[in-house]
C-alpha cells in the first residue's frame, strides 16, 4: 500500500505559478512511475505529467514547456512546477503512483483554480 498526500493547490491569476507536491507514505524507489493527473467535473481524468524510475518524463501537449515534473526518491516526493498558468488549467490535480505489480494508487486531489 502507498498513501499519497498532495499539497500546494490554490487560486492564482492567469500567468501565475503554483507548485504542487506529493509525498508518499513509503519508499518510492521501486515504483515504476509517479505522476500528476487532473480532472474537471464532468470530464475524464487526464494525464498532466509523469516521471519514470529512470527519470524519463512524459507531458500532456497542453502543458509542455510550462510545467515541470520532478521526483526525489530520497524524500519520497514528486512535484509539479506549473508556470504561465491558464484558466483552462483549472481542475482537481491528483498524484498517482504505478507499481511494477500493476497497482495504481491515488492521492485525494488538490484544487487548482486559475482566474482570467
């Protein structure tokens, strides 16, 4: 079992920045990938960014060049630096962990609201 706790969401004006952080309850060194997803009410959850154990990253096209994901296995954290935020980035952002045993774990989510 892995518990994931997010922090760092909030309210920001368009063009601003926020940093989301996710802390895992146990060592993540052997977790295949860690990532961030977002969901707007009524829509499907979508991948924002993820980082593998090998540090290879994958971003949604809509956030590429604006968001940066980082992973620190010693601190058991995965962070998402979000710059030049847009109103369409408004969503609930959830931390995700995928293990080598095909297990999926989710955090409770944190709200990000970007005003125009």
